[in-house]
């Protein structure tokens, strides 16, 4: 029996949203971990992005108690999250990737951080996200996954929140740091969309997820918008989740490279100080030229990168209009390096 109470959508205080696309191989463990959370008044909603791998049948037969919103086409994570959070009037939205699992008590820890005295302007809390499995270094010093019961293997961090570096690139704080060596600082630029909770009123105030981003950088964009309106993000070390990183797309795939290139440029142009935005455009352009020379014009990943650069450039006039509005309305710090 699940620990999450059967809650009608209209009465839910918390909504856990899982966005999936062809997630039949991973989503059962994800949902089992959500149903095991000791949280009263939480509903679980799966947004199925038109999966064609049997995900819909699995959800219907194995998880009939969970609501499913099936979209007519793949909206990406950003579009799926926007659809899954739309119309919710409760207190908090919990996000969990379909290839991730929460450990016991994780959701309660996230919600407690939002409800803590003095946290009224905390708009998002981000979990301690670990990479699944165990790892050891190979001869070149690169971390490689080993057997899960390898006594010499260690666990690695996926994320302790979202950060933006001095090149304008967004990423996970403490990415692939050994467990125990990660930051314990609760102050962090933004949340990682793989495992987090958002205050509904904060999400509503800043306009929610931008469905146009489709995949990648949607959490960086939303984190920046929260900051610009005076909302803070906090890291909650006691909320633990485990993640099969990039199980759905792969970090070296054309899908990843296209959306990562396009969205990173769009997001940094919207939000960053001009010098940082210019640095990002220069870096991405130079990187695309190097990839063209090194990999050749027929390489699919290189071509995806060029398409991403092209589409970010075509979108630039619209992005600059968005930048003007965001900066005009800003109430909080605009630089990712500013602590508050």
C-alpha cells in the first residue's frame, strides 16, 4: 500500500509531477519511490509526452491510482512541466525525473524547508541528487561506472543545485564530486529540475516553465527568473534522490547538443549581464567552428550544434525583447554570483 494518501486533485496541497517520454524502462521505480513518501495531501501526476514504448499501458495497469496527462505530441521536459503544473492551486510542486528515485523522507524534507520560519521568500528547494551506481577512476583519471557491489567503487554527486559559471554555462553544482566532498552550503543559484520542490505562488508569479525551451536549461531559466523577482533557492542536503543521468537522451547525442546550444544562448541572453552574455556567444561560436574543423560537416552532433547556434541567432530579436522586460521588472540580483 502506498504511503501517499489518495487525494483528489482539487484538495491536493502538493502535486508531484513526473514528465516522461518513452520511460517504460525507468518510470516504475520513480513512481514507487514517490508513492512511498510519507506525505499527506500529495497527488502524483505523470505527464506522458506521447510515448510509444508501452509507457501508457504500464501506467494504466501498474499505477491505476496515479493521474496521467497524455499529450498529443512530445512537448519535452519544459513543455511537460508547464502542462503538469498548470491549474494547480495548492502549496508546492515537487519535480522528479522519470529516471530518478527519491529516498525515504526526501519529499517531506523538501517541503519542510519551504515551510521553515524565515523561508517565506524561498521559491525553490533542490535535493541532494546522487548518480546511480558506483564509480572508480580508470587509467586516464576519468570516472567510470563499475559494479554496484564493487567494494572499491564510490558514489558520486549529480547535483546539489544549479549554477552558472563565468563563461555563461549552466550546470550542476558538485557534478561528479565524491559523496562526502560536496558543498554543504544551502545557498545556491538555482534548483536542479531532476529533483526539487517549488513554491506554487513563486512559480505563478514568474510565469512558470517556458515550454519553448523544450529540453535543457528550463530549470536555469526559471531559477534566474525567480532570483530576478526576489525569490531565493535553497539546497536541502537531507532530501536525497538518485538519478540515471541523461538516460533518455545521452549527453553526446544530437538531441542534447542542439537543445543545449540553443537554450544556453537564449537563457544567458535573457538574464545575464551583457559581458557574460557576450562571452557565452563568443564561446559557443568558437566551439562550433572548432567542431566543424575537427569533426567535419557530416558529423551529426556537430550539425546539431550548428542548428542550435542558428536557431538561437534567429530567435535573438525576440530574446532581446524578453531581456528588456525581465530586467525592467527585476527586484532581485541579476548576476548568478550574487548571494542573498
